[in-house]
C-alpha cells in the first residue's frame, strides 16, 4: 500500500491574480528608473518654478519613472507646479526604455515531460540566472514664455541587476552588483 501511495503521489499549486510583471521585474525596473532619474536631474540643473511635461511619455508602466524624476528634480533645487501657466520653465520628458532582460543557463537532468530548451532542469547541477533592468530617460528644459531652449541632455541610463547561482539542489546565492 505504501508503495502505491509513493508511486501516485504528486503535488499541486494554485495561482491567482498573477500580475503582468513579476515582483523581481518591478523592483529592478523601479530601481533602474530611480538611478536614471537622479542622473537626469543632476544634468538638467532645473531652477525656479517648473512644469514637468509628460505628453510624449506613453504607457502606464512609466508613471513610476516620471514620479522618480519629479522627486529627483525637487531634490536638486527645482520647484514644481502642476499649472503649466504658472511655470517659468518646462521640462519635457522622454522615456526610451523601461524593461528587463533575463538570461538563464543551467546544467542538469531535464524534465522528461517538457523537453523544450526553455524548461528548467528537474535536477539542477549548476544554474546561473541574471535579471537586468534598463531605464533610458531623456529631457530638455525650455522657457515657458519664449520657448527658447534652456538646457538639453543626452539620454541617461539607469540599470539594476540581480545574479543568482545554484549548485546542486538547494545550494544557491544571490548578488546585487553596486549601483551603476
């Protein structure tokens, strides 16, 4: 009887409410956005009362990056207004990238029920996994009255990365490289 139970034993899992991005992806992209926002605010050196124009920034995913930039601008001396008519200058923002890449390499015994290359091994002898996020932000500042360019910058890049390694089942570690 015990042999029968072992032979037919299994496991199950239930998922509900899976978001479009994993928590890891969200943490990495928001960290990359924070880093890019700080670099951009330093480069722009906005002073006085400014309006942040996000007209040309698409996608819901970019709201965090815009808020991070607003905060970084204020920390670097800008005063922000939500009324374009009151602003002395306009900061026009562009988001070129806000995404993650993942690279996974493993050596092990594959799951015989799923022999495609994307399926992780059932028994891992060695695995290296890298998640990296990139945020590319750019902006320019112009006079709200005359439309004259005050300052422009080249795009800045913020990145965030997590490396995970595993040797044998259950022995793993994670590293997060220093800010870049």
